[in-house]
RNA sequence: GGUUCCUUGGCCGAGUGGUUAGGUACCGGUCUGCAAAACCGUUUACUCCAGUUCGAAUCUGGAAGGAACCU
């Protein structure tokens, strides 16, 4: 029985090391499930596995995209499912390691089939939102898909816009495409969640931010500053440094903001994972020593 | 020592005699195609004591702490 071992948990808890330990022991390769480590220009601020770490175990989906390339959880699902058979030829195990909740779920449960949105439709909906405001797109969605409108957060323009796009692209209400069904996978999945008591986790996060800054994150951010409008750079760490470069935030504030926003992100991850009762929670020590039954 | 002024929740900050500003932090939550995104919610108060008043954070007196200036 082929097995996918999922290693997840809040940012900064030490997933990378643990995944490498387990992978070496099982002669497995690692699939990164991190929506930002995908981008090759920003390894420092995303704490991507280093060259040395990647030399120990083969990693996939790290530094494979340019910042201007579109990517999504659904694309990740497709790409990973295409890659997995070759990994399972070499080993009984593969490791999926990362903290992007939606990416993990896309692999473990699948994402509903939805047509790819054309640029014209996407831009037109965004324009409508910019010009006419949230009420206007809410009314539009209510007309196109009253069922989804009834359950969606009316303050969240991203969700509203996305739903309208889908309705327009598909020609049917978004609701009809939302099955909510979990797909079956042709391999076993074991989910390990790594966590620490919050004070310890937060201390690790704070220390890691200091280290990133010492290790050249500012230079890294400067080199991508001209691309700051891209979604891939709407990311904790870069947002704050860009504000510092712009002169709208002083350096100390930016640094503390990065720490705070990283802590907030970690909490958000924990909130998401709390609903997933398939996760076996372990401390970093327990996880490093973990072996499958 | 004297004169004047100040004292609001972790922090910033508005305020009228009785209908509990707001921001930020913290904490909690939502989530099926940009998710390290986007969005939502709760809690914490009027320095202390006495008085006036039906009722005071808001008025009066005193205490404590702080600020500026003067000798």
C-alpha cells in the first residue's frame, strides 16, 4: 500500500527539518505544500528549504515558479497527482510537507471542478467592483446564484468576485459546481500535525524573523520591489518591508509587524487544522522519531 | 516650596451629567481555484477618597502620581 505522509502545522514550528528526517529514514521524496515557497525569487522570506537541505532529500515544488506566474490550489492538485506515481515507483512513501491549508486539502480531499476563468471575465468583474463597490457585485451575485449569495460573506469581495467569475465563465450558478464531495485517492494518507505550546511557537517565530532579516531578506525584498503589485508578493514579510522602503513605516515597526503578522498567520493555520480530525498531533520531537505502522 | 495643567480599557485616543466613540493589540472564528490571500466576532475603562445629584467618567473638595514654568 502506497502511503502519502502529510506533515503540516503552523509556520515556524520546524516542519522542514522533520520532513527531511522522516524522508531520509523512509527513502522518500518531499512534495512541498507551500503557496509561497513555490516562487524562486523569495526563498529567504518564505523560509524555503535551502540548497543544503534539498541536497539531503529531493524536494518538489520549491522555487519552481516566477513571481508573475498564476498558480492555485487546484493547479497544485493536478500537478501533484501527476507527479505522485513516479515517486511511488521509487518508494512506498511520499511526503507532503507544508503549511498552506488549502493546498493540503486540495491533495487530500480534492477541489471541485471549476472552469478556468478568462482574463476578460476576471478583469471585468474586478472593474465592476472597483467602480461600483461591493453592493453592486453583491446584487450581481444575488441575480446569478441566489443560493451561494445566501451563504457567502457579503463583506468579502474576493469570494463574491470569484463566485461571479465562475457563474459567468461556466454559464451556470456556482452552486451547481460545488459538490463538497471528498475525492478518493488511490493511496493511503496519514496526516501528522506538528505543534508546540503557543509561547514556544511564538518565540520561534520571532527568532526566525530576526534571522531572516540578518540573512539577507531585505536585499531579497529590494530585488522584487518593482513587482510588489503581484499577488505572490502579497505575503507576510514583503508587504511590511515594502512599506519600509516606501517610507511609510520605520524599520523597527516593520520588523515587529512581520513578527506579529506571522504569529497571526500561525494562529489562522491552527484554526483551520482544528477542524480536521484526521490529523494526529505531535510535538517536533515526537514527529522526528515517528515511523509509520 | 509656589503657580498652572494633566490622570480614560495592554497601548493610542474622543467624549456629553443618565442612550456603553473609534483605532490598535490580544483572544476567538469563517473558508473547496490568487489562501502567508480575503473577511467576521468577543472581551478589557473611565487613578483613589468624600461630597452635590433621582443619577457622575462627566460638577465640587481632598489625596496620590505626572508635566511645564517660577523662586
